[in-house]
C-alpha cells in the first residue's frame, strides 16, 4: 500500500512541471488506478491550502463513470466539505470545484451553487456555477436560470459605458452562453410539426446537393416528375411546393433552402446573423410548421469552408450567440438537440446561408438499418443504377455476386420492375444485414452465403450488377488481383449471352487489365462516378 501511495504521490508531484501532453498521460494513469488515486486526491483537496491543480485533475478523472462512483463513495456524508470550497479565497479554486461538482451531477449541491453564484464577484468564474447547475438541476432550475439570464442581459446594458467593456463583455458572453446551454439542457425543446409548403402563395426555392459528375441524372429524374431544375454553384436549384414529390427522386443527397439575400456575405458573424434575420427565417419556419408562434426553433450552426486557417468553433459560437440575441426568442441554439440546421458555406471570404430542416424526415433509404464498413452509400447506389438505365432489361433476372447488405439490388428494384433478384456474399454478417434491409424495403431477394467463385446456378441471369471489393491501402500490390481475374472469367457462366454486367469499382486499372485478354466480354462504356473523394467507374459489359 505504501508503494502504491508513493506512486500516486509521485504522479501528483510531476503535475507541477508537466506540459499538456504529459498532464494528459498522468491523468490517464491516475484514472486507471482510481481506487487508490481518488482517496488520496480527496484527502489533498480538503487539506491543502491551494487545491486548484488537484481539483482540475479530479474533474478530468470523473469524466468516466467508475471513478465517479468511487468518488461519491469516498466523499460519503462529507459533501459539505466539497461545497465549502465554493467559498475558497482563490477564484480559480472556486471555478475548478464547480467543474468537479458538475461532473458529479448531484442535486444535493444546488443550494450551495446558487448561493456561491449570487456571491461571486469575479465575472470569469460565474459561468462555471451555471454549467454545474445545468448538470445537477432539473426542469425547475430551468426557470431560475431564465431569470438569471434576464439579470445578466440587464447587467450587460448597464456596463456598456464602462471603460472595461471589452473584458467585461467577454465574460458576460461566456455566462450568457452557459446559461443558454443549461436552460436548453434542463428544458427539452418543444418540437414543431412540419406541415409542408402547399399553403405557400409562391413556389419555394430549394437546392438539391449532388456530386459534380452526376447532376445530369438528378436533372433527368426531376424532368420525369415535371419539376424544372437548373445547375447552380451549390447544387440543383428548383422551385416547388410539393416536397413529397421532390423526395421521390433518389439521386440527390440533401435538400437545402437558400435564404433570400444571403449570398456572398462578408465573413463577419454580425453581418451574417443580421442577414439571416432580415431574410425572415423565423417567419419562414413558422409558415411551414404547425406551432405556437411564440415557441422558438432549436437550431445548430454548421460551418463549411475549405480554408483550414479558419477558427471554426469561435465563429460558430459568436454567430449562435448573436442569432439567439437578435432573433428575439425566435431561434435558440441547441447543438445536441435541434430541428433546424443553419449552414454557412464560405468560399473566398464570402458566405452563403442555407437552411436544412430536421422536422421533415428523408425516408428514401429507411431500409438501410444495417450496414457494414464496405457498404455503398444508398444515394451512390441509386446514381449507379440510374447511370445504366438505358441498358436495363424489363423484368430482368438480376444477380449481385458481392451483394453486401443488399443496397445495390434494392436500388435496382426501386428503379424498374425485375423478375427476380439474387444476392451472393461470402460474409454471413453481410447476408444477415441484407436479409433485414430487404424486408424493410419490401424487396424480395434470394440471399446466398457463398463465395461467388464457388457458386453455381441452374439458370443464367439477364443482368449482373455489383460493387466490387477494393484495396486502397497498398500502393505496391493489390490483394484482390486474383479475385478480379477469376471473377471476370466467371461472369459468362452467370449471365446469358447478350446479357449485361455492370461492375462498379475503385480499382479501375486492375479491372481494365483483367479485361484485356477476356474474349467473352465486350466493354461498351466506362462511366465515371464521384463518391466523396474517390472516383470509381462503372464498367458496362456485354456478354458475347
């Protein structure tokens, strides 16, 4: 025991000269030995004259559940000793003990937290009490916090002519942000029910986000549904009131709403916030939702930029605070529980603003309840199928020899009627996932757990469509080279003469090489597909 105590003591002593990286390593070691470390830390907290550093370490250790339980047992009935530190003469000790109490989340400390908050004369400490109250409190405390927020705003106005306004304003902003988050946490937001745009007098502008190479397929889908669309910088712009009709298109990724006069804005959070409010965003949200017009919309800010030097978190924090303030209660920032996303897209120091609604569910791919690491994105699968539409045979018998979770076959069935679907995969986990997904999609697939190279069939298929395995880790050799070669030879034994094979793969060069000496397959076309940062191709093959 003496040896263990000496080890813990040595670790605590080394904290005094540790840099951030070393401190993190020490905290991890103490966390692993929490049964011994916590009693010693607690003893030092209540006996040392300056326990500031020890409290900081304890706060970090308590982020894990097991140490938290151990600390509660160690304190026992001595909670007043921890509460007493809220009156410590060092404000940084008071700040750190709030962090410890906040991690404990015990309502027994609430009275002491409120009393200490009301007595606190150091602005930089006040937000710490608020955060602790937010972790320890209940919905009843949310009402108290709202009154505290009003008092802070009044105090801010009183400080406007103070010479120390900049410093004061910084700490008041921290306190306001902490109050907002604590209120949001303790009073779950009232959800608004989306009612659509059919009552709108004018058609609503919408942006459908697409990959660069595939926009023509989405334009074609829209045309088939009598929706006019045109390509713009951020996607495909349409004007429509029937959002359900828009979501019958399967080849776009997201639906965004551009805000009026919110293009090419100066990169300044105050300018952007003012433009968002001037665009009547709250009125727009109220019009398309069944709601009490006094009930705020809970939102998060998403900031997208290619400039790595941008200070993202500071910009998002400042913009959120400004929106909360100037929206007069119409908008409330809630990063963990939101119904609206306000998306800022920055290019060359100029910003555009879009709205994404989470009150309306995109149900197009709800069947994808199960997936594996190599699963294709369902939108990408829909794009692949749409790309090869002109070669598809009506009422075809279709096989996917590397079916994974069934996405490609399901999307094939969604596009056009088939006679039968067969999915083969060597991995049982994938077949199990495909079984669930296909049932949810209401698509009947004959699923077989087998290596396609060993698979035999009593009849041939009209079409083969698949997402081939790939190796993106090795630059010198490809572990799938033999599989690609043998599979290309296997295709004619699976597909009828004159039938089609559609092979989607990132391994373009490898597949080209295996086709060179294959006299039974005719390459009709290679189609480039964009998928994130990758550019796979579809090889359109005809069996001779």
